[in-house]
C-alpha cells in the first residue's frame, strides 16, 4: 500500500548528528537559531545557527557567512558485527559486499 507519512525529528539533535558527520565543517558549538524550508526546492532545508568558531569571513557588507552545503553520500556504514560485539563504523568502500 502506498501513501504519505510525516517523519518528525528534533532539529537540535539532528544538527548534533550533522556536526558528527561533517568532519569538522560544522563547529561543535553550533547553536541552532532557525529552520527554513526552501519555497522553490521543497526538499531543501536550511538550519540557521550561530558559532564562535566559524573560520571563514562574513559575506561582504553582511553579518552572516556564506551557506555551508552538506549532503549525505553514503560513504560510511555502521556494522553490528557478531552478536555481543559493539557496533562500529567503516568506509563503505571497505565494507563487505552482499550479493
């Protein structure tokens, strides 16, 4: 059966997850201020926040910085391994392939 379902999540927790996966691009002290949905590209979401650790320069004549574009490319996977072992992360290229 096909249908539509709303998936809800906590935006602050999601930003913490993005911080973990951004390899240092999103600072640890990132504080979420606003969330916006693009009016044209409905599937694009902006998380607008503050950090004292931004290393780039603000846009000319403005207080804000250029957007930081992040996307998930599936380069890492989590493996549960054998029963009793702790889960671990590895690069998708190194992961065993299942046929």
